[in-house]
């Protein structure tokens, strides 16, 4: 008696492969390798006037003995912590007068853009870096750093890190220093870790035209501020707008002065001084000054990372 062979099927093939922890690629090829970039993050704006009270309340309720870093993360509404964009993290950190945020070091690169306060400092690998509003302060990867406030009012700043990248790469470390502060002292020369707003503003104001963008470069060698995160600043005169730009880099922007709107794809974000907003990758973006005063924007982005991966693409269009 001859037994007829069983008829095979794709369903049976898939079911048997799953048992061996294997799955076919071809049904998902358009998803894992799409014809154009598809960001998971959405354009979004965080209003400072709504978030600042949270910082004040946390300062009253949570001491530095309970929270090594008193920070409110800015979480993209379509993602979970720690994602502000698909590759960038942002948060608002608060330090009260006389406080110390304990010394540690970690794999992620970090930057600070100072929103308010004076006589605060970040001590980085033995260098005490004083901070004022609008300053950009860098904390390179794996360098000891702590924060303090020698002033008489709270210090609040925007943290920017490549933390989402280290949710994918299994090599993220944090180490805590034995003491609250790492020994440090002030430099007598210009710091390679601090970039005062006055310097950037002078460059922007000297540039011709109603719109200007200036990139931050390392004082020592002119390179990007890190291998994963870069930064720039904009000046936009009243009634002016930036040229449309679509790029594979994503960005977080902070409004230093002025008010306006940003169109990112089909979304329009309205912002004013103190606000922070996210622009995902591959959205056609236009920033417009809709107020009567000059606009200054600070931006950090993942352009260096995209460049290193040979994945930086731009698509510049016309209004």
C-alpha cells in the first residue's frame, strides 16, 4: 500500500520554522527595509511654562540624596522613555542653591544648554565649568562629572544625550565616584567643554541675511562636539523663515528667544521662549518667526552619527 505524500503549504512551513525560532524575511521586507525612512517619533513641543512648575515641585519633594539627577525626561508621545526622538534624549534638570548632583561617569555623551540661573557649574574630569544662560556645556563619554549651584536661585538646563542609542547597543556602563564631587578647579584659559552664548550670538548676528545657522565646533580641533551628537544655533528675523529641509537626521530644538512655528511634515508646532520641541527624521521642516522680536534657536541633532554610518541624506526643496 502506497501512502500519498502530504501536501505542503506556506502556513505549515512558517509554523514549523517558528518552532526553530526562524521566520521568513520576505513578508516583512518592506517594513524592515522600507523605500524611505520612517521615524517612530512624532513632532512635538514641550511648553516650558507648563513644565517649570514640575521642576519646582520636584525640587521641594526630592532631595539629591534620593535622586542622583533630578530630571524630567521629555518623552515623545509615540514612544516610551528614554526617547525624545528615535535616537536622541532630552530632559530638564534642576539644581537648587547649595546642592550637589553626585559625581559619576557613563558611556553616553551628554550636553547641557542652560535655560535659567547663574553661578551653577559642571565639573568635568577635573575642570570646573561655570554655567550661565545660553551656554553649551559638554560632558564627553566616560568622563567624571558632577553638578553644583553656588548661586542664590535654581539652575535649570536642558540635557541632551545619545541615550536611545545605548538601549540598542549592549555596552552601556555607569560608574559612581566614591565622593560626591570629583576634584576640580577652574581653567585660566578658554575651555574646550564650555561654549558661551555670547560667542554664538556674535557669529549669528554677524552673518548676512534674515536667517542664519551656525554650527558648534570643538574649540580644540574644529570637529563636531561628539561622534554621535552635533549642535547648532539659528537666528531668524521677524517675518522670516528657514528654507525647507528634509534630512535623515533628527533634532531637538530649544527656543532661547522669540516665538514662532515649525512645520514638520503635516504637523505645525507653535513655540515661544523656553519651549523645547522634537523634529523626527525625514520630515520636511520649516522654522518661521511669527513674532515681532528676533528668534534664536538652539538645536542638537544626530548628524555626526548619521554621517559616521554613511546614512546622512538631505532633500532640500523650495518654499
